[in-house]
C-alpha cells in the first residue's frame, strides 16, 4: 500500500516495471525511430502539419526520457545507463537518417515548418517543461502514455529532424539553431520530469537509499536548472544582439 505522501494511482512496482520496459533497445524501438523520422522528414519537406503530428504519434522518445528522470530520483544507475543508451541510439537514428534525407531531397530552410524549428523562444521552454511534467504523470497516474507521448515528441522529434535535414543540405547555421532548440527541450523535459517525480515523493523504500536518491535528485535539479539558466541567457543575448 502506498503512503499518503505518494500520490500515485499505480504501485511503485508497476511504475518501475512499465518504465524499465520502455528503455529496452528493441527492434520495435528502432523501427519506430526510423519510421517517425521518415514521416517527420516528409511532413517537414511538404510543410504539412498533419503529417508532422503523425510522426510525433509514433515517435518512441517518451519512455527513455521518463526513465532518465526516474533513475535520478531512485539513484538507479542501471536504469539511467539503459535510458541514456536507448536515447542516444534513438537520437543517432534520427540524425543520421535525416542528414541523408536532407542531402537527397535538397532541403529548403525557408519552409515555415522547418524555419520555425531553427529558433528558440521562451514559449518553447514552457512547452518543453509542460511536456516533461505530462510525460511523468502519464506513467504515475495511469494516463494514456500514447497520447501524452506526443507532447514529448513535439519537443524532441521535429527540431532534431530539422537539424539533420539542414545539416544534410549544407545549411550549418540554421542547423545549429535547430540543435539549440533540441538541447533546450531535452533539458526542460528532464528538469520537469525529475521535479515531478521528486514532488510526488517517488523515492526508494529503504531509508538509506532514499536519502542518497534525494541528494541525487537535488543535484540533478540544480544541474538542469543551471543549464536552463544558461540557455535563458543565450536566448536573451541572441534576441537582443543577434541579426
């Protein structure tokens, strides 16, 4: 039975099991990463919002990001390593495939769906923070992770795909803007994820492990917050003094 300070609809065991399963580097994960990149690339090239949204639906990035946040709150190094490995493989698939497509399709950076992902604004930070909170709540409350996973994919898949497309097309400056947006979003998603788990009281049951996990969560919150503050400065400086 859960303690009253842990507002979870599902048990810790079920939560952990669900998230561990989502970090498995399976053939399904790889296929979904490939398919979502293909669909996103086509949608971006055609300036078709509906197709881009379709790519977000099948993108498999919710699980690894939530797992990374949970591993911090539980001080679970194995879970953290698995989450990072799966996330890195997913990112590598998206970038490598989109670079090839960007070269083959001669990507145009002036397309609105592409251009909008080459700049970082404060509203993007709010969106990514909300996505991280929603992603964690999808697991802890038993909400539909398929639906909420779209929010996380909104923050991660399009800018990463745009980065690869523009890099393949030889537009390094615009590609750097898309990469900055992706980095901003992944920082915000994980900051919000750790904070949500922490304030929900998700910690190990054994007291000495819980104490270590709380320290790890506080350190993670500090580091992610510091990185976010740095990005705030970069965004402000760019908007004020950029061309």
